C-alpha cells in the first residue's frame, strides 16, 4: 500500500480562471508550475515512524532524562527500550526498522531473575516490574522466574532461525548459566553442528559431548530404519 505525501517542487494541474461552482472540463485545465510535488510513502514507513515516536513517549514515562537527546537513531531507541524493560515494544521496533531482535538483552534479564530467585526464593519489585510491562503470562502456578523463561521461549520461537538461537545460547553459556531443555532442543533441531561448536567455544565440553552423542544416536537410528 502506498500513500501520497506532498513535498516541494512538482508540476500540478490547476484550473485557471474557473468558477468554483462550475465543473471543470479538460480544456479548462492548464499546466501551471507549483512548489509542491508528491512523494510515495509506504504504510510500513509510516508505521516505523509512528513506532519511533510511540517508543520515545513510553521511554520518557519511565526514564524522562534519557530522551532529552535529539536525533536518536532507531538502534539507540531500541537500547533504551531494553533498558526500560519494554521488550514488546522493542521487538516491534526491531521488526519495522530491520534491526536484530533484542534477544541477548532479554536473555540476560531472564538469567538475572532466575539467579536471584534461586538464591533468595523471592524477588524484589525491581526484578519483576518489567514483566508487568510486557505481554507475559501471569498465573498463580508460575513464579516470576518461570514467567520470564516462558516469555523468552515465546520470543525465541517467533525468531526461530539459527542466528537468534545462537545469540540466546551464547548469552547463557557466557554467563555461565545452564541452558533450558527447550532451547537445546531447538538449537539441535536447527543446527546441531553449530550448537556443538558454540558449546566447545565457551568451554561447555560436557554439553558439547552430550549434543554430539545425541547427533550420533539419531544418525544410528536413521541407518537402522
């Protein structure tokens, strides 16, 4: 879909010396120079521009001082959204501005929640406030750490290519933090060899051996069948 937007310097056709009450015929139309022209703007471009403005409004409600700088790039706004915990908005902005999804930032935040909850069995409000700012499942059966992992799993599955999986797995291995089963399953399904190399790169040799053994076992079963 396209939308016409007026800018400068274009030729338009206007009626000269025509009464506004009379219909204009073709012979009444004459070409006249005007300082206006039309450019084409896609609906996606309008949506991207709207998301930038909307993001700055939401950021200013949480961190007013952070949006006082002028001419912020989309990457800078994306970073501010992540620092505020506004991940729903961050993923939308990344999609419309063709930026990498902020999975590493979300993974780091989930690890922080999980580690603190494991150590203290409770979480201060500062650790869980970002969960309320996003579309995160909220049930009595899930503690805050489980809710955070479920939200991360949803986002990873939405961006289920190897680059997204590699980004999340690398963040966990560098923490270091044991990757959940669902993540390893997805990684092995998409790129088993890449998963093994990444585990070895971060000295997670036991995990690399297990993944390699799983690949060998699957290959043996395929030959047997």
